């Protein structure tokens, strides 16, 4: 049996438009809708940026990757992605970032290509500084 996903949220200090979700447990088919709904609520409530704290995430499945992909699409303007496709450099979202994943979760994110477009930071402190 897997650990159910727990999501707690906070506002980044001194960065009122940055919402932080702290994930703990397993991000899989049973929890992907909850994460997407929480992200949608954050953006509808005025958040401009979302940071996922993955420090306590034990496992991410393909359904969890789908959730990250859906959040990326939700918070990134389509015209920015379209413009980036025409350029030579990969698009890195300034709106959606990840921090603190375990080596196992990092490996899955990297292998699946998510770190190509979603910035990753080893620590929450580094991730929060990137919003300056």
C-alpha cells in the first residue's frame, strides 16, 4: 500500500503571488486530480506562480507526471510556449517550479523530460530566490 498524498499550502514570504504546495506521500492516479484541483484553485484565487516542494514526496507515477504536465499547461500562457518552440533555447517556465526532490523522484522527472521545461532547484531557498 502506498502513502496517500498530503498537500499543504503556504504563501511564500515577501512574494505574495507565489503559492507553495508541500507534497508528502505518493503522487499517483488516486491523487492527481486533487493536486490539479488545488493548483487550479490557487490560480483562480490570484496566484501567479506555483512552487512544488517535493522534499517529502516518496514516489511519483505516470499519473503524477500527467498531473505536473497539466499544471504546467494550466499556468503557462500558450503564446509563450508557442514562441519558445520557434527559438533555439528550451522554454523554462517562470510560473511553475519544483524543489527538493529525492534522488529517486528527481530521476523519474529527469528521465521523463520534465526538467527540460520546468525549473528544478535542490532546495526551497534556492527556488524561492529564483522568483526575485
